[in-house]
């Protein structure tokens, strides 16, 4: 099975603490690294957790609050010092131009590679990236400014052909691709061998959803229904439910309600407020609603 | 004696490593914090080493390479989240406007305090800041772009009056300030008591100099002559002397030659290239020229 794993580089919130770095994570799909958000110090966290800079493919920014973007200048400079040549695509709200264009102009012709700023429409499910094995969608969250969640999903793989059946029915090589795609096989005698006798289904496509920052928002349930892992912000504990509403953030319990309603397999909560010195009570409150909850931490690797 | 100490927050160079953070340090003079340079992650380092954000008075930027400034956006945001109200003065080359103005515009009226960008003339010794106990001068270094070193010096304190002499000669309270300033005392009988019988000198003013980034440049010796502590960049070892020249950086040995020629009391070397996993050979090369050399490290506190 190809690699599909998420590394948490930072799961703090607006104010960094000694416990948590600002938001950033890496989604490694088949040896390509896709970054989600890039808070200050992200390049330092990449070094710390031995993420290969050369594998960084593109960057997805949820929204333009500083804690999600202030690591971009340093990361861009370092990639250039390392001699990157391939374009770097940054998917973000179109206003990122206001913040990054002056920097890009300043670094100017010294940059070793081209940066493409690709605007994300703040709207329902939008396909924003696709390659032969992966699709990335954005979808609208509910925050103080336009903010997008992201859904990473593998494409469906062809069915696996059963080796013994190839020999038994003497299936010609040139027909194998079509059988994997679902065709039946017709023998030289004219017998039709049903596809489900010849093949078995590949593993179901894996899906990862990122929802941060956002108020409690059941409207997203349809987008993330049944995902293998949901990362959902849980800035506050129950005791700060009013504050969560006011600042368009979620409590741990609200994150868990979303996970339950969406029927996800696992919930990872993060984006912890700097007021908390330990997160155990957030975990307990979330697990009351959805037992398959884990706390994010810097360096956490989630295998899908 | 009032506090005068330097905390090293980062002593790496252009590319951060797991060993060293990008350049930044705090000069604490009498409970006011003056920051020199602000590489990415500086606010995280302040938290780590328990530096009080509320004591941050102003920021001095040596030059506009990313590793010396990319921590500013995050630090500014955090100061605002903390509700700072006092102006923040940032002393830097005038082109910092190109980089910071778009950010300040973007953060806009949400900033809780005013930022003053105060241009430094790239020239010889310039007085750029002064309060009742401290003067800060900038002076030109020799780098690939306009770069300034900084000299922090205490002002001379008044002489100390000897308590027993006040009693013995029955010196009136209102004359004490003038005697501290150097006046003699005339008794009721008309006898002149010389000032040096009544007072002893206060400790000599302490001085700290910061020279980074710079090529080997003996022209700075006159500015930093006899300082208590010189922080001088030492990006490279002897084996990279050619590379140092080419990139307008110094070797550890060159830093030590400057310290020797300037007759400083102590040299601290930093701004280490990311190519080095240990710095001991840099220290040894420097100590061959100037034995009173120490290696900087993150969290180092230098008392003057």
C-alpha cells in the first residue's frame, strides 16, 4: 500500500507557547509532501522531525491569520538557498498576494524557483488539486475571515487480479488491464468468466480531512463524511464554550460532535489555546462524545 | 549595580538547523529589553528562555536578510494579542518599509500599538538611541548589503559620596548632588575639602558591541575599542577563508583578530554556518588569536 501519513509540525493556536508551535502539518502521499498551513517556525519543525525539504510539493493555506502563514517567508528563503528549481504552488485565499507579493518582489531574481499563488474560492467543495493518485478539495469553514478546510483523498485503485486465475484461464497479458478495470473474460470456448471471480477489490481509498480554524459548523459534515482521520480544531474546553462561539473557534466537545455526526473513523484534535498547560481535559470532554479521539502533538505521525 | 546582560536567542546563520536558531538576542539594561535582530522563531525563543514580552522596549535590525527579520511579523502579532499599548520603535535600514509596511497595513487597525520604523544611516558611528542611563550607536559593517553593528554603552554614573564624610563634615543634603558631580566642599570655617577625599568613582560604564553580519573589517576597531564584550560573527572555520571573503562573512580567527586589535575584554562568537555540527574547532581557531573567546549558544546569558 502506498504511503499516506500526516505529520503534525504544530498544533498550537494564535500565541505560540513552550508546549505548542503554530499550526502546520505535512501530508505525505506516495512520497510527495503537501503542507497544510505554515506558522512561524515551520521550517525549524521540518528539520526537527527530519522532513525532506526536497519532497515538498505544494502548500495549502486555510486562512490568512498570522499563525497560519508567518512561516512562509523563512521556508521560501530556505528552499531557495537549497537550490529548489520546481515551481512551488501555494493555494490560499486571493488576499495572500497582499502579504507575499512584496516579499517575493524583495527577494526578486535571487529566488531559485517560481512561486504560483493559486486562489481558493471560499465556497462549498472545490477540487483544487489532482494528480494520478490523489485529489484535494477545499471547503468553506466558519471563522472570522474566509477559511477553508481541506480534504485529501486517494483515487480509487483498479481491482487486483488473482494471479492463479490468469494461469487457470490462460488470460492474455493485453487483457489484464481491462479485467482490472472491471471487464469479464471470455474464454476461447466462449464461456464468460465473471469479473468478481477473477479479481478482488483494492483497499478502499483513504481520506483525510483538516478543519481549522472553525466555529462549530455541522454544515461541513457532508464534506467529511466517513473519512479515515478528521483533524478538527479544539481551541477551548467546555468551560469556554461562550468564548469559542465569540471567536469562531470550537470546543473539544464540539469537534467530537462533528466527528460523530460525520461518522469518521478517528478524530485528532488540535489548535489548542495557549491558556492550557495540559490538554487531558480537552481529550476527556471530546471522548465523552466520540471515544476514537486523540490529542495532536508536535511530531505526531498519523498513518492512514 | 544595575542589570546589563545579553541573552542569545539564536546564533545560527541563513539556514536554521536543529542546533541553532536564526539570529536574535536581547540586551537587558536596567529591566528594559532591547532586541538585536529578529530571525524566524524569535518569539518562541523568548518564551523558552522566559523573557518578558512586556519589557521589550525596541528592536535594532542589523540588515534586511531574511534570517535577521523573519521573526518580526509573528512577534508583532503576539505583542498585539498581549495588548501592548506603548509604541514599538524598530531601528533598521530604510528599506524595511518595503517588507513591513504591507504587513502593518494588513494587520491594520487590529494592532494594539503603533510601530515606528526609524531608519539607520549606513555610515560611521551614529547615535541612534539614548535614555538617561544608556546610549546605542550604530556603525557600518562590511556585508553584501548595508549592514550595521551596534554599540550599547552605559552612561557614566555620578561619583559615590562616602557616607562617613557626610557625617564628619556635616555636609548639607542640598550640596550632595553637586559633590557627586565633582564639586569640592567648603566647611563653615572656610576650609576646602577636595572632592576626591569625599567621593570615590562609580564603576566604569559597561559597553557591549554586536558585529554581524560582516566580512573581516579592521575599520570597525575604533568603534568597539576596549568594550567589555564583543559579539562578532564567525560563520566559517579557517578552511573556508576563501568562502568567507566571497560571501562577506568572517572566520572565527578573523573575529578573534578584530577582538585582539580592539583590545576587548571578552569575545563571543556566533552566526555559525549550518554546515557545522559542532563548533569546537571554531573556538580553538579563535582562541589561538584571542584566548578570551567563548562560543555563543541558544540560551546563553552574558553578564556585563
